[in-house]
C-alpha cells in the first residue's frame, strides 16, 4: 500500500476510524505500507476511534513515512478506550521537521506498545525525533511500553539558524488517573533491547533515552538493555522519571551511556548537563510516594557537568538507592556564564540525592568514579531528614575540589546521620579534598570506618597556593558525634 503527494497535501496510506466500534489493523510479514509527502504531513498507518472502543494494530512487515518538509509518523493511534500496538517488523519515519515512529494516545483507557525482539523503530527529523511517543493522555488508566528490539531516534542539524533539536527514544508523558476508576494510574517502561538517541543542533540539543511522567499512581522503569545518548550542545539523559505524587522505581541491570560533546557552558539556561538516571518528585500539597533507584549494571556520563544518578524530591519523600554496578561521571570544561548571565561551575557527581523532608538511605557495593576539572563528589546526599549511607565498594572523586562521600543536613529539623564504610573511599584534589564529609544539623552523627578512607590535596598542581585534606570531617550543631575507626584513615596535603 503506497500513497504519495508531490504538493502541499497531507498523506495517509492506511486509515481506520470508528464510532463506538473497534479497530484492528494487521500488516503482515510480506506487507509494505508507505506514505510519502513533499511539503505536507505523512502518516503511514492511522487509527482513530470515538466512544468506548478499542484499537489493535500489529506490524510484522515494513512501514515507512516520509515528509520532505513537515511531519512524518509511522503509526498513529488516538483512541477513547484501550489501544495496543505490537511490532516485530520495521517502522521508519523521516521528516524535514518532526519524526515519530509510533504515537499512541488512549483516553479513558490503557495504552500499550510492544516492540518485540527483532523489531526496528527508526525516527529521523531535523528538529524532533521520537521512537515511541505517548503524549498527554487525559484520565488514562495506564501507559505501558516494552522494548526488546531496536529504537533509534536522531534529530539532525538541518533546521536552520537558531535551531533546537530534541531526540527521544521512549516518551510516556502526563498520564492522569481515571475519574471512572479508583485504581491508581500505572506508568511502566521495560527495556531489554537497544535504544539510541542523538541530537546534533549547533545551538541547543537535548536527548533522552527513556522519559516518563505520571502525576499520581505508580511509575516504574526497568532497563536490562542498552541506552545510549549523544547531545552535540545541551543535555543528555539516559533515563528520566518525573512525578508529583507517584512512587518511583528505576532498576538498571543493563548499560547506560550518555554524553554531551560541548566542553563549554552552552547558550541555554542550564548548561550542558548529562544524567545517567534522573528521578524527580515535585510534590506541592501532600507527601509523595517513595523513590527507589537500583543499579547493578553500568552507567557512564560525560559532559560539561556529569551525574551518574540524580534524585531530587520536594516535600516529604523517602529515598533509597542501591548500587552494585559501575557508575562513571566524567565532567570537563571551565566555569562560564549561562544565557541568563549567571556564572556556574562544572562538576561531576557519581550519585546525587536531594530531599526536602524525607529520609535518605544509600548503599554502595559497587564502584563509583567521579572526575572533573572543577568539583567532584562520589556520593552526595542533601536534605532535612535522616541519612544512612553504607559503602562496601569503591568510591573515587577527583577534581580541583573533591569529596568521596558527602552528607549535608544543614537545615532546621535535620535528622540523624550515619555513615558506615568497609570499602575504599578516595578523594584526590588540587586544592581541597575530603575523604568523607558528614555535616548534619540537629540530631547527631555516627560514623564507623573499618575500610580505607584517603584524602589527598595538592595533587596535579606543582605549586598550589594552598591545599587542605581531611580523611573524615564531621560536624553537628546540636547532636552528639560518635566516630569509630578500625580501618585506615589518611590525609595528605602539599602546598607552596
């Protein structure tokens, strides 16, 4: 099936619409569906239903959508009810502006996309590209994506002066709980395949391998595959989970590798940042669900600033994190000015967690390596609740200033802090090095070291003006401080 337009008309190769009825489309293994437009939009397969209905689309053949100037979509489904798309074949969208492999919208129902082993989804647009897109869905029951195949999304730099480009592998966005059901909204993404995203805009470019958003309910991401991302001039994110009130669970046993190529600050308002895993809970009026992040795979980030795992939570949210894998955060560049005029400094952090009023529990049994020209932190937790950090692995931070493990609870009402180390913690800095730094406000600090903590300052500078090194630095404003050491604590500083 082929549909062409050489003029300004939009093109759709296959369309199925129904009012209060169900729709089923099946493109079989030898089937090819192609939509090609010149300056109009191109959609290869489209399903649209009204009323209480379902849409079921399967592809084991080939689907192509091409627009030389405008938008191109391989499969589009907009349904008032349940909608499912299964792909074991090839879906390709190429556009002069925006390209989407699969776009699915299910209102008052469930949205499901499966890209099975052997399935290929490719999207290439000048300013925007997405492999699988679930946009804003009003009162949906659930959004579910399972990828075991290959997803490639590329936003090229052929969109003119001042162009911004965005590339997304999987994007599940803004799902609200159904007003017809008491069950919580569920957002689930499972990846055991390969996801590759790339954006090349010379001004500002953003890439995210897996992005999810749910206002309330449950949000979970499980990656056992490979997620890679490259941004020529902007942010690069491997996995991002965003909510206001939902519990968040992100589990990585696969490989995440993201990088931003620009060593300068960039021209946007945030700088050129990279995150392997980012989880954000932005509650406003009530406590949010807990956040749990687990990594047994590998996470590698590099850019002007780099963070392996980043967690940010407002209001009352409890955070737990566990790493038994490998985390590398490589920052580079020098301090610079944002487009807003604000001077900011580059940094590298292996794990960063900030919570306004909840508890933070982190365990590292793997390796964390953070390096930069400016400030580096291996594992950093900030907040006003209780802190419990345990390390039996290896943590290394290296920069102009470096801290291996940093806990900061310097807020009114801060809870107690405990740090237990039986592994190796190393901080190497040109000026200031802290092996472990535990700063808490009001409830006391307990540190127990049976491993090795080493801080070295004055390194990589032949004659630094000053150098400060502390193996273990502890402070509490009101509470008691208890330090037990049966291991090795070391600090060396060299200065002119």
